């Protein structure tokens, strides 16, 4: 299994979780942002988080992947763990040069953790590779963007669901999905808790595959639900300020 990874906090959460759980990708194709502006999913490395982060696993079983360093260097993480990687010739996974590179790789499945808002098009999906993605929302109810803010408003929970990507947004078959209680500190949802929830589902999905030797699906028919769009800043603020915590990790 390989990995297609952009330099984002989600990728940092994934890689640290994979290393901590002794799951090492055979190869990583890394998208590096060489622009002067941050791309979706990136933060300034000088950002100070409300919650202190460390690489020690959390004692909270639900948020077991919560403790990661969101400002670590992706390349340093890969090099320290001796995970082979190369820099992608383009930031766009749908670029023909990237498609050619992936097509030539022996890995049949790639964990996908690209820059936010990127959809895989027909040409890359036609390579015959499977792209394992963890969506930040409980499928099929919450599809689209920033869905965890909507679910926090609705029932004080967050969600994450692992799928194999298709052309239709967040509509691939669901391998595993999980609900998470609202975190105590909601200010770090974008770059800590959303990433931690996805990392937990990624690890659970891979562990299930390792144990059974095959991909099993919790929901093959991922139809219905609602497609959400980037939440309005006022609603986002209300979601962050809301109180209450769901009692169970499902």
C-alpha cells in the first residue's frame, strides 16, 4: 500500500498515527506547496494551538489519535521512519505527470490525503488503483465540506468515514464509519480534532484489513444524505461556542 500525501495537518496526523501503530506505507508521493500562500488544510507552523500537543497516545480511547504534532515536518517524519517518498511533479493529482507516475507504481491501494477540496477525476480513477480516503463526516448523512460543524450543531457529535473514492463526491462504498463526541475544546477542530478523528478511522480500517486479509464494507450503498458546503463563519462560531458533549464514541 502506498500513500498520496499533501503537506497538511491531516497528513501529519495520518503519518504519526501510522508510525505509532507500526503501519508503514511502502511508498509516499508527497505534494509540496511552493507558493507564498497556504493551501486548504495547511497552517502556519508558528500557529499556537489551544491544546498542547504531543506524540504520546491519548488515554481517551475515542480520541486515541488526538495527540500528534500538527506543525511537524512531513518530510522529517517520513525520513525518521525510513518511509520511502518522492516529491510530486505537480500539486494536482489529476495532472497527467502525476497520473503516469502513479500508474507505474506496483502498489494497488493508495491512502489519499491531498489538499482540501480536491476531487479525483476519471483519468486518475481509471488507473486501476484504489484510493482510500477518510471523509470528515458520518456518511451518508454528511457529505461535502466542513460537515463536522453541522453535525456538532445538530447533535454534538463529529464523524469520520473511510471510503474508496469515486467521481461522485463522498459517495464511494463505506468501509468503516465512526461517531465521536464533541471535544472539550472546539477551537482546534479544523487542524486537530477533525484530523484526529480521520486518523482513528484510518487506523481502524487498516487494522480490520490486516486481520481479515480483505476489504470489508460497512455500507456498500452510500446513497442519500445531504451535500454540505463550507459553513458560514457565523454558524461556525456558534458551533465552536456551543456546549455539551455526546456521551458515546460509536
